């Protein structure tokens, strides 16, 4: 399979996209043809972590069974040209000399790196780490997880390290490799060269022989193993294509930006806001601002910051439901649209919002702490969150433009948040820039399009994005109102407590 110009064939081809998030997984069949791109979800299954005596782990065998079940459903829809897998970032499994998995992979929220990440960063040097890898400091980056495992029996017996999508690909095909967009989240990849950094590995005491060969998106991983073909009903020669296996990388690949000046926000449980660049930004100012440089397809760089996203609202809804007051999202947003704008503001990235037992109480407490009247009704609480997210989008994108020397003329907001018309409009108002919302299923679309390109059905990245723009429903929002109100709100918020960047890899749907 090679990347070529778009095929003249009018018959669409079907591709199975395996898309795993932090709480659920799904298999989607995408069909691509001349002027056609559509998706059908064929299977969804839960992703429930396991709390064991050894910590918090992912149930990888259970997830793999969900993948097999989904591929079996995909096979029922007709011929499938190939399969691709994307997941969250940083987590990994270890294989022994026989290729057997050594225990269940740890969950990135396991606390075994607590305190250790800071010690290792200080010992190696924060500037040295960032100057090589370009990666923001998150305590569960793969490099810190490995440091926490030093001296363990598992690491002693390990011969290969595979990130989660690479491990699932190995179970499907028997082929070993490391897809580069996910590898760029480990803290072990050189941001300039796109190769494993032996310098950082040596400084952290890691045996580089554990790190498998790197693969670019679009590279064939191999055909399905016979037992996988038998379990799914797919032909044994069905290839697995290495896609942009970090879910955010797939989402950014599907941003329908057809010209220059575009910024993106991949918005769901988390908002990931930034720019697509040709080269990393490795300055001290960038490190201090905690921006990350992660790989995209075709050697691009995803220069971004994480912002706490729609999870704030979902946690509020969960808390209200626990009190016997369940609230559907649509009436909440209607009430939020009617609530007083910019009446209460929070910093979404403040540490008290990472995992509170009672999110509405945490929001109220933050307002009181900074001398603002807390919102009382659910609609006002949601308006507080959405106003605050819009301000965070404004703050991060403006800083990204400053640090990269790039001008922003419009924003593409993709993912589940693109369905939230109020958030899209508020983001346009806060930034003073037009917002193009959609597609909602950006991650799955990016997965499917990389597979389609490997089969010669679409051309380069620009042609992939043009197909998205031509076939997906997009909504347009223009800035409204007086920008001075947002300037004043930003000044009021800046007078409060300093923010702490959130700790999350990927979109974490």
C-alpha cells in the first residue's frame, strides 16, 4: 500500500476504525469514495479500569475482546479494506522474550509516580528534558512511569515496550513497532529528529533496547493473525494500517482547515488547543508556558496545551443526579444561554477541579475564594463553566501565537464540544475570531482517512482535509458583542489564583 493521488473509482471502500478512549471503546466503519466520507458506529463497549493490590490498571484483555467483537460486527457490514487503532497516550505494556505480556498496564492516573516525576525532572534538568523532547511536564509521562518501575521484576524481565495502540496492533498481527505520534508523548522522543533520544533514555536509566522501531502513520503493520481472522470473520489477509494512533493526532488530521491562519481546539472531556507547525518550539518561554510539541502526521508538530474541558459540566451533572436532581444537557444549555454572562468565572485548569467529589461545590468554593459571588442555579453554573472555557481558549491560543510567531485568523473546533453551540459562540466572542465547528467525529475520521490514503483513495493532508470540508456538516460562528467585556473578564480572572495545567494525556473521552 502506498500513498498516491485520489482514485478515480466511484465505489467507496470501507475501513474499520478502532477508537479507544479513557471510559469507552468503539469500532466504526468508515466509507471513503469520490466525494464521499461517512461513518457508522457498529460496536461500543466500556473501558473500566481495575483497582488491584498493585495499583490502578487497564483491563487490556477485556479491551482486546471488545475490539474483536467490534471487528466481528464490522465484518458483517461487508468487505473491510483494513483496520486502524487509535487510543489515549503515554501508557504501555511490557513483553518478555517470548512476547508475553508482563502484567496489566498501569493506568496513567495511578499514583506511583507521585513525587518521583519531579525528582527525576530536577535531577536530569527541566530545560534539558524540554529542549530535547519538547514535551510538557506531566507526572505520568511514560519516562516517569518507567522510572517508577526501576528495579521491578517486570522491568527486569522485559524485552519490549509497546504503547497501548501498538500492543493491540501486536495482538492483532504479531508485528512489533512504535507509531510516532503516540511515541512523541513518552518523553523519550527527540522533538527535532523524530527518533528515540538515547541521551534522555541514558539519563533516566532506561535500556533503549526496550524501544521498538518507529513507524509513521500510513505504514502497514501486517495482516491479521489466523486466530484473529477466525474470531472476527474478517479475511486473514486483511491488513492493519498504522494510523495516527494518538487520538488527538487523528482528530487534528481531520481538522477541515483548507488554508493558512488556522488554530484548532479538539474539544471533548478535555480541550486541546493549539496550532499545527512545521517545527517544534523549544524555547525556555515555551517550556515555562507548559506548551507541548507532539507529532502529527507527515512530520507536522501539534503545538498545544491541555485545558480542562466538558468534563467540568459532566461532573456537575453527576453530582446533581446523586442529589436526586438529574438534569439533561439540552435544558441546561438553554438555561445557561439565558444566564447572566461573565457573572462568575473560574480557572478551569486549577488543581481543585482535577478530581473533586462535588464539582458544583468546588466551583462555588473557587468563586468565593477569589471574591466572586458563586452561581446558584444549574444553568448559571454551566454558564460559568462555558464562559471560563471560552476565556481559557482565548488565553491559550493567543499565547501559542506569540510563542510560535504565527498569526491566527480562525479557529476550528472539532470533537464532541462542536455540538455545543453556546460554547462555540462564546469561543468566537472571547477570541474575536470566527469559529468553524465540526466534525464531531474527528478522531474516527482521521483514523479512517489515514487508512484510505494508504490504499490510494485520498492524496496528501490538504486533500484529506478538503474531503472533510466537502462532506461533513460544519457550523460557522462569528464574534458578537463588545470585546471589552471579555478583556475586563480576563483581567478579573488574572487577579485571582494562578493556574496549574491539567494532567491528562490525549482527549480522554
